[in-house]
C-alpha cells in the first residue's frame, strides 16, 4: 500500500465512523486494505451516502479474487457486500469465461474494465437465475467492482455454511443430490447458463435449503466451452455425493439427458 492509499483508508474510516459504520471486526482493516484502491474507497462511501448500505459490520470471507463483507441496509437488515480485487492475475483467467460469451462483445485488455465487467456479469447472472426461481442470493446493486446482494444466514450475523461443511446436517443425501443436480439442469434449460465452477464449495446449505453462489464465471450455453464446463460441473457434484455412500447416476448419462431434453424442448 502506498502512503497515499493508506491516508485514503484512514480518511475513509473517519467518514464511515461518522456515518455509523462500525469497524467491529479486528481483522477488518487488514481485509479492507487488500481489496480497496482509491476509486473503490470513493465508491464505497457513495454507497453509504446514497443509503444503499448503512453499516459495515465485518468480514465473512476472504477469497483470492474477492472479499465478502457483512453489511446492514437502511432497515438494519443484513446484506452481503462483495468487493472484487483489482488484480492482473485474476483478470487473466477471467477472460476465459468472458471471451466467446455472446452477451459480452467489447472486452479489451484493461484490468479495471475486466474486473468491472466480471462484477457486472455476476450481477446479471444472479438476476437471470433468480428470475427463473433457482435459489441463489438475490442481487441488489452492482457498480464497478462492488456487488450488493442478499445475505444468506442468521440475523445475528452468523453466515450459512457451505454444503461441504454441512455433511453431518444432511439428513437425506439422496434428496440433496437430486436438488444439486436440478440446479445444473435448471440453469441449462431455464436460465440458459452453465455455472462453470459448480462444486460443494459453491453451494450454501441453510435451514435445509441449497443456494447456488459464485456465479460470476457462469457462461451462456452458447459459449464455445459451455458443454465442457457442464460436464465438469456434473462430475464435481456427483463426486461430492459419493462421500455419502449412496447410489449416484452416471455423469455421462445425466449430461446427455440434459442435452437431449433441451434439444427436444427447443424443437417443440
């Protein structure tokens, strides 16, 4: 961090404290410094000033490409705040999921613009998924590298677990397997999307319901690599449920069922 950005962060902390934004998490300053450049700091303050969020409570998760924070809206209800890092390494692999998607024509090589597009892509994907009644965090707002969305978890701030960490809580693994595979099928046939990185790491399990998350890399079924990613998603999910020692379908058979049923629906 440069002295100028350090100074910006200190000024930002002063501003958000004045606006009842409390830095309650002891690791919050370190976490905030890893994702915030000067423009992000400025825009985050605008979110507060424009009453989109009211209070940043603390950090939920620190990831390679983004951090997720627990925030409160103006009604003091929890929301999730996802901030993507402006990072050259992230922008390189992100292009693999953008180039070839007919929804995105002009991409360019600007790191900032690629990250901003990536954030916008997750917002649009969430909108499309939510529109088709597939359980996911409802998107609320997106701008630049900041995404505000529904918080899945307890009101006291305890976030929901990933399904990979909920093995002991799953009472009927056969049922949950069908729900996870239905995610893949509905994404393809209804939302016309392929998740692209679906696994036990990208499904929340809260109050016996599954929620699909991390859909920034999700691509149109018209993408050149859509079928490859579809096949990989299916294998990932089936491999996870093998841990429960239950009968699982053939990955290949399930893959072709989706493809063939979609073709039939399109003809009709």
